[in-house]
C-alpha cells in the first residue's frame, strides 16, 4: 500500500464503539484510538510501554476523537388519505400537499458605493442631534456642533431594500441659540464616488433636515434600495 500523500483523519465514535478488552490502550501519534479495526499503517514505529499501551508513531496520519450522539428517530407521519379511482377496483393515493414556498431573498452583491453626508449652515445653531439606524441597527449619532460628516455606509447595507431611520432630538440646556429657519442641519444619503480627497454624491436617495425654527423631536423612516 503506497504511503498516503495527504493527512488522513480517523474519526473514532467514542460513544458507539465498544472498548476492546485489552490490558492497555492503542495510541496513534498520541491520540487514543481504542476500537479502530481493519486499519494498516505504512512506515510506522510501534512501541509498547510498561503499562501495556501500544503507541503507533506514523507520520502522515492523524486521529481525532469525536463523540457521536445518536439522533432520535422522527415521529411517524400518518399516511395521506386515499381515494378510490372511478370505475376501477384499485385504490389511488391522493397526492401529498405541496410544501409552502420558501420566502425569496435578494442575492448578489452591491456594485455601487453609498455615502452619508451632513451639511450645516452654521454648526450648533439648530440644537439637533440626529441618530442614524440602518436595518434596525444603530449606526452613529450626528451631532449638531461637529463639522461636516462624510461616511461610507456601503458595508452596513445589504443587496436590495434597506430600512434607514433618522431620529432628530432637540438638545437644549438653556435658551435656544437660534430660531431662524435659515439655520439648517441636512443629512443626505446616496450613491457616490470618491476621488482626490472629495466625495461626490451622484444620486441622492435620502434627504432629511431640521432647522433652528423646529422645536419638536422628529423621526422619519426611509427605504434605500441598493444596486
């Protein structure tokens, strides 16, 4: 028998294979393989220790011990009803009901890049912070007092329809900094490209904004379909 060119894994079903009535045990490269039968090892060194254990050193072979749990038999399923065929003395079995179709899912990959970009007339003047959720998972908080945010969110999206939720909360610890509708905090999400250190959104898909004149918290939900 030629020496195997690849490592051979011998799986020992520990819970199902009875232990041999030997004084010692059998080890293959340090792993106990009691119960293995009808196996031949090429170019192996065999030694027996003082306790009667047999040690087989066989380069190119490997063994692992796996505990196998018997799988319970499934409950019996009653036979489908039968109906007599017309004008015949035979019994025809009614066809089994068709299994419900599995829900379809969009497969493939996203070929475009999707960006989230903020724009503020004057940072901090609207007093709004905006939380961004994608497919019910919190993405980040856009704070009213920070500079422009530009984030590639492609990795957070999946092929097909995605749920995007924007929650704006008024952050006031004193008097309002402004009540002018000219102070605007915008969030734009869409397809875009990056080049020369700049991001250009070619196809805006989501637009959300709050102004300093707004005083109430607001939540808007959008569907973003990737391609």
